[in-house]
């Protein structure tokens, strides 16, 4: 019998048909997509997913804010003058994304190991990378609309970011349960820990 088909993030091709079709399948059938993640090897898919997420976030959110000379809606912990924040974030955001991905993977792996699961850190990182990417297209569109309307501020951002974060957390739990065969009673706390690490980092440094 042949091996189960593995999920691949849609390759770029003329037009948007491929990426849109992939995202629709991932959004509507996350169990199927997570279940077809690679079972061995380095976490290439997770790395690709998190790189795409933060590269597009830079283009859809940070770049317009930098070009418009906007200031952060709340102060950041970065030692940067507010008027230069988004210009700096344009270069720092991918680095932040990779660092958070690794920290989130470490947190999820630690929770699973402490609960008695024999987890593979590479598979955890694949799940997290995919979970961080799938919910983003609606957020990118919402951010673009808020920037265009000059409403990229609180409380508006809370109305769009909170549901996306809950979606991400759900995907982390689904992925750990499906791809790593972790029981729900352990996958859910691990997913919550992973999400908490991201929220803590993003709330301090990303605007």
C-alpha cells in the first residue's frame, strides 16, 4: 500500500487558485490536513508555514503602517522611538516569528513530556507552524481594512485578534491530537500553553 498523501502548502503558480484552494481545504478540514503532516524528518513544513505567515503580515500590515508614518496604538517594549517602530518592525518581525515558533514548540513539547507523552519536537513544530498560518488570511484582510479606515487601534483590533487567537489555539490542539496521537486531555493544555507563549511575546513587542 502507498504512503498516505502529505500536506503541502500550495506552490505559487499564476493566479491565486492554488493558495486559495489550499487555504480553504485547511480551514474547512483541519483534521485531514493535520493528519497528513510528515511523520518524520526536520520540521520543514512548519518552518515554511511560519515564514509565509510573518512575511505576508509584514507586507499586509507593517509596511502600510510604516509608509503612513503611523505610531503604535500602545507602547511596545522595544527600545525604539514610536515614530520609527513600524520601520524597525518591518525587519524584525520575521525574526520574531521564527523565535516565537521555536519557543512555542519548546513549550508544547515540554507540556507533553511532563504529562507523560513521548512527543517528537519536529512534529510539534510542524503543527504549530501550520496552526499559526491557517487562521491568518481573514486577519490580514481585517487589518488592511482597519488601516485603510484609520481604525488600526483598540478596541477594534481586539474584535478581530481574539477570535483568530482562539482559532489558532484550537488548531494547535487538533494538530497535536491528530498528528501526534496525543489524547485530548493532554493536547488541549499543550495547545493552550503554546498559545499563551505567543500572546505573551506578541503583546510585548508586536504592534
